[in-house]
C-alpha cells in the first residue's frame, strides 16, 4: 500500500464521513496479497489518525497477514477506541462487531 492508495481511495472515503458524523466506525480489510506499507502510506495513515484522533468509534482490522495482526494487537492500547483483529474467514463477524 502506498501514499497514492491513501490519497486517492482511503482519505476521500473517510473525510466526508467525518464531516457528517462525530464518530465513525472503520473496517480495514487487508487481503492475503498485501505486501506492506510504503513510508508515504504510513505517514498518510498517521496524519489521518492524528487529525481525527477522537473521531474513531471502533476499528476492525480484517487480515491474515500475521505481522499486521500482531502489530495492531500490540499497539491498540494507544487508540482512543476499541480495536479488534479478525481473520479473513471472520469477515462477517468483523462486520457484525463493527455494526453493533
């Protein structure tokens, strides 16, 4: 994932939702062919998260990429909202959790 993915897809999807709602729920699905984040993508992710730090109500991360799941679990304590990791097979469970 690179900065273009954030700038052309993710940010344009998230920003309007944040203008309409005080808090948003976010389901982040990383498929099995995910190879990593470029420094630009990590920077855009950090900027988006910090700019709206209190706007996240829940975050579900759906992935079978072990290091992403482990990193998310390790650092979720810094997030101001509940964060859960689900496997690809648990996508429906993640959707139900994020909607509840």
